[in-house]
C-alpha cells in the first residue's frame, strides 16, 4: 500500500527538481570542471593538428565539434568566425568525409586555429558530445568550464553562451 505513494513522491520530487533548474532543456555536462579529454591524432590535409598541449596553453579557448553535413553547424559558422577574432577557436571535425570538410572550409572560411578529426566519433564520446554542433569553453589549465549543445546563433548565443563566456573570462 505504501509503494504507490513512495513512487508518486519520488516522481513528484524529480519533476519539481527539473522545473527548478535554470534551463530545463539543457543537458548538463559531466565534463565541467574536469580536464579536457584527449583529442584524436589526425587532422585534415593542410591544416594544423589540434593537440592536447594547445588546450593547456594560457587563456580561454573554444573547442567546437562540427561537421560539414550538419545544417546547424553551417548556421553557426559565421558566429565561430567572429569569435575567432577574439580568442582561439579549435575544431573537431566529427564523422565527416575529408573532401566534404575541406570543401566546406574552403567555401565558408576556416575559423579554426587548429583541427582534430574524429572519423569514428570516439573523441566525441570521451567529451560527452551528443550531436554536433557542440562548443566547449576551456580555461588556461585545460579544464572544461562550460559546454553548449546546439548552434551558437541568435538567442542561444546572446542569452546563454555569451554570459557563460563572460563568467569564464572573469574567472580566468
């Protein structure tokens, strides 16, 4: 007789917690506050290889998981280009045919200071990426400060990502 009441109370507690979160649609990152995971050891031809050492250099940087076949990645590309004028932006090309990735960067510009490729998605799994695009703010110690899932456009950029970037700058 107490089991239905206990199940209902547990459900009501979880629902209440979910409603009280800042952004109930956000997927929390298990990486926040932890060292950035290792990166793949491959890059696109003619591009600088993104290395783990680059993520541990002083200052904030962004790591963006993207793919040429990803429409939201295409939508956020101008934003990454603008951000790359302010800080290092590194790319991880996810499950992308080499020719498609290179053509995309040739057509739309290359905002990435360095690129790692992730042809099988292993690096994305280590970083907790659910689907591209995802952008991580990494501090000068090589720790993930914040993760944003989705394209950096319009309200997402102004209302969610930029305030987090400003917090990270203040803490740096």
